[in-house]
C-alpha cells in the first residue's frame, strides 16, 4: 500500500483514513497469523496428548507423488547391482581402494540422500510427535537388525550352502545399518527441531536448526578426525598365531592404518567385529595380502580388518541424509517446477564447488572415511541427478523410458534383500544335480565370471 499513498491522498480524507487503517492491519497481519497459528497449535496439542504439530509444513497442500524420486531410488539400486556384480570384472567401476571416487562410491550417498527427501514428504504433518518418534525408532531398529542379518556374517556368500556366525565376530555395521542411522537422526530433526513457517521466513531461516545440526556434526567429525591421537595398535589373524603391531603414534593421519576413524571402531566395536576384507587391500602396496602372506614390502595394516561404515564416518553420512531432507522441503513447499529446480541446482552447485575446493586444499575425496569433501561432492552429484530426472520424468513426462527404474525404486528394499544380498542366488543354488557344487550359480561363477 505504501507505493500507492501519493494517489490515495487525492481522495477524500475518510478514504485515506480507511486505507491507512487497512495498511496497519496488513502490517499486523503477520503477527495475527502467528498468534492464530499458536492458538491452533495449542488446541491441536490438547487433542493429541500434548504433542505439537510441525508448523513448517502443516499449512501446505498434499504433494502429488513425484515419479522422479522412485526413478532416482531405482537408479541407485541399479548402480549397486552393476558395481557389485561387475566390479570384479571392471575394476574402474568398483570402489576406490582409498582416496578418489569411482562409480560405486556414489551408491551409498544416493541412498542416504533420497531417504532424506522421503522424510520431508512423510512428515509434512506430525500430529503426534511422541507417536511419530516411536514409529521412527522402530523402523530404524528393524532396518538395522536386517542389515546385521544380511551383512553381519550370517550368510557365507553365493558359493556357500552354509550359514551361521560366531557372535564374537559378528559385523555390527554395514549398508542398511548406516541408512538406518541416517534415517533416525534426520527423522528426529524433522519431528522435534523448531522451525518457522515457509511463507513468513523463507527456506534457509525456516530450517536454520537443521543446518545447525549439519554444521555441528561436521565440526565434531573434523575435530575427531584430525584431533585424536592414534597410538600403536596390534592385531592377530585367525589362521595365524602371530601378533602384528602397526606403528602409528600420529595425529591427523588419513592413511588406512593410522586414522582416528579406524581407532574409534577398534576401541568401541572391537577389531573382531569389523569388516574382514576392506577395499584398501586393492592398493598396490597391499596386493600380497590376498594370500594373507606377510612380507617386508607390505604394510602390516593391509591384513587388518577395517569398517568402511564405521562410527566416525557415520556422522557425515547422517549429514548427507539431513541435506537430502532440505531438498525434500523444497519439493514439499514449492509447487512450481522452476522454483524447485532453481533451488535444487543452487544448492547442488554450491555443494559441488565447496567440495572440490576442499579436495584441492588437502581434504581428499575418500569414501571409507566419508570425508567432508566426499560428502559434499557426492551429495551435489545426487542433487544434480535428481534435477535431471525431475526434468525428464516429471516436467516432460517421459515415464515410459524410466518405467523399469521406477518399478525398482518402489521395491528397492526387496531387491536389495533378494538380489544384492544374494538371498535369491543362495535359494537358486539350493537346487543342484547329485552334488551341491553342481548348480547353475556355481557353473556361472566358474565358467563365466572367473574366466
């Protein structure tokens, strides 16, 4: 109204006074809205046993299903299948032995990223925070236990007909366990952290508390990674009675044998509960370790277990999920294609630039450590991929080209359990001719894969 005051003054005083009153009401409208919102929250809290609803998203309309999310999830599943079964044939797509990023190193961040987006859709409205928290904790626990069952050593691989694991050597952490942790923390942020309404404050200020969690987790990660002192440590091999000592006595080292992430896992989880065949055994200096033979030219840590989904690296993995949650907020709060894509691209290119800058100044792209630079670059890649799929599927409607990926995305967990975790393969090889090794799976592995 202020822009039109010179014109209004040409009219009668009564009209001017009326317009001034109207302007004051508009200026106070925001406060009235807030008071009304607070009153509505109190009323609804009483209806829901004291739980307040999420005021950030409770005023939004129902978000129609976005097909590109299912396609994105299906693409992540497909990438995991390709790198798991093709990585031994084409090492360039397998996990990088240590520093650097290969195709396989994008899979985990993609899953965490899309899990965060889904949380923003699921918890647009939280009528009862305590009930929602209980459901989140139960879901995370189920996913964690499923991961322990599939990757804890209970199953012995596609060429084995046996199962069972010594509880003193069970692997506690893995892919599904990391997703469960990220899901749990991001969901609790969405349910409990204070936030303000979108139309009043804007995206960044609405979810400032979420970004504070992101910065806090990143700061804790950097402080522990570079600040903890790593002493010398020792380990023994199952088929060897000798004890091998790894010389460290350093602080801030990012090499496989003497980083603080590995030390934390050894102290808290126990060395017998770590991944027995870490990917750094593919390093040139560790090649002799395939036969578990120690020589003077090979570092002793090449034979030691290491957990790529460890405790410290889970902090930055959680950050990926929370950032995905912010992409989900954009999807829920903005209905226009241009607005969504603009904000997504802005965040993605900002993260990419910052991640590459950090890699140039000395923080390497490293998946086992889940470094800050790796987290930013892979999250940015996930965001850019989402934008491209959104344009292809939801803007232009080319769903026929991505139907298979969309179907895979809707059944991602089932595919992971049956195919990627080899449950289906193990069941198939249960049918054999005269001897257990005479099955179709064993024949394919012997005559196709190994050759």
